[in-house]
C-alpha cells in the first residue's frame, strides 16, 4: 500500500492512529460512491443491505469469526449497552473491569448497577494490570470480566488468552475491547478464547466514526436476549411486525435501527486495505517502528509510560504534555496525549523517517520530557 494514498503525508508527519486513522484515497472514494449511489439510484436499500452484509463478513474475516457472530453497530457504546441489557445479575452480580478500560465501557457497566450489578475495578501497577490482580478479583459471583486488549492511555497490551482462561475457570465471560489492537496485529477470537469482542473502524481500521461491531461467541447467542434493540435486530426486519419482538438468531440481535450506510461504505474500503496488506505484515512493520522509538528513548534517557508488552502505541512521560503536543504540531507532527503522556501511534503508512523526525523535534524540547 502506497503512502501516497494517504494525502496527509504531503504536509504532515501523522503519528496519531490511536486517535484517528489517516484518510486514504480509497476511503475518500468510498464516501463519494455513497453520494453517487444516493444521487443516481435514489433509495437503493437492497444495495445498502448488501453492503452491510459485506462489512459484516469483513469484520468476521479480521478476527476469524463467522459472520453470524458479528453485530454491526454504530459505536462500541451501542454494542456494550445492548449486550449489558441481555445479562441478568441475579446469580452472578459481579462485573470486573480493569482500570485500563475506555470510559464508555466502564460507564456502561456502572449503569447496570441500577439493575443489580456490582462493579469491581482492578487497579494497574507500573503501567500494567497484573494477572494475579485479575485472578484475585474473579470469583463464582462474577458474570463478566471486561479488559482492553491494548490500553488507549499507555499502549499496554494484555494477555487476552491467559485472561480468558482465568475468567472461564470461574464461569465468567470475557469481553475484550480490541479497538486499539484491531488492524495492527493478527487477532483470532477462537484461539484467544474470548466470548465477546468489540471494536470500531475509526482508528487503525482506517474508516470513520459511526461504524463499530461486536463479536459474540455463537453458542452464547440463544441465552442472550437484549432489551436495548430495534427493527434491524429482528429475524426479519422487513416483516414490520408491531405485535412481537422476534430477535434474529444470529448476533444481529444486538443491532438497532437503520444502519450507518455512509460509514459502511468507508468501513469496507478501510478494511480492504488492512486485508490486502495482512495483519501479520502490518505487525512486523509496527514492531520495527516502535522498537526504533523505544531504543532512541532508551539512548536519550526518556521515560516510557508503556510497559514491555505493548501494541502499536508508545507513550512517553512528560512534564507538560499539552505544550509538547502543540510544539510538535507547529513542526507539522501530529501526536496526542492522555494522562500526561505523549502518545505516539504509527501505522503501516509510517516510515522510519517519520520516527526520526519526531525524535529530532523531541530532542529540541527534551526539557518537557521526564527522564528515566
Ligand atoms: C479502547 C477504546 N474503546 C472504545 C472506544 C470508542 O468507543 P465508542 O465507539 O463507543 O465511541 C475507543 C475510542 O477512543 C477506544 O480507544
């Protein structure tokens, strides 16, 4: 995939894919195609439903799931609230969340306190969530454990397979938020043994906001009946039946109203770029780029907020991160911050020169960075 397909690189060094993937010519064209289809065909609902099924298959392929195990949603929030509405907290009231969760995930579980859930937080230590802490929090009262595959704050990566095993030993479900890992590495839900996986297209999957998905393991579906629902969650949405609620047998039962058609076009185009390159090749390139940054940080004595196991993002501890982000922006380098850390998040379109340009400007302002 040519870097020239991402026009932002004509003027900027873009290193902020953990926040938003760069716009490609392909995704731009997909949006134009949506407008063209709308303009010339009027109301091609059949075509739009075909596109919805196409993006469902593409999500499934990305994580080695079956299309019937994928709900296409408009956000992770919508997916998790539908899932939460399908759980009963009578026998198992406990929901365990790590302190690395994205706010919307934790907030959705806290919202279930009104329905009898009890939320237990597992704290970090040294930039990681220790496995022993997760293990200690799990018990026979635990309904579900929610963890992030890669933390949006410092890039820490959790051992999803080991954690799924711990959850299952206690009869709990494991929900993996893979928003920050999808598109940067191979993910195989069957191999990891996760029960539920959520993610969306606006970051490393190169699409836009408005499109997300949830994988739910097939054999769980019959026992999960969401009450947060809509006509696209019905077995036959075109039955237009106002007397019954007949949810789809498949994971479509977690869907809601009219799909976000423009975002579906963009999502298909973004995912095609990822499939074309392959997640194994993307991971190899990202490992090389993050290693380069890590080694330079070590040589310069910069303090990393990212632990040993990490995803595509590296975070550097800073004294005044907002000033630093601003100074980098003035130098046409786009990065972001969380928790007082500078987040640097390359994707396959980045080069070693991008990392080196960043390092040159950081050296100039190194007083703003914490030293190890
Ligand atoms: C780990 C993680 N989960 C979820 C989200 C977004 O959730 P939603 O699609 O509900 O906005 C983000 C976005 O920043 C994220 O980084």
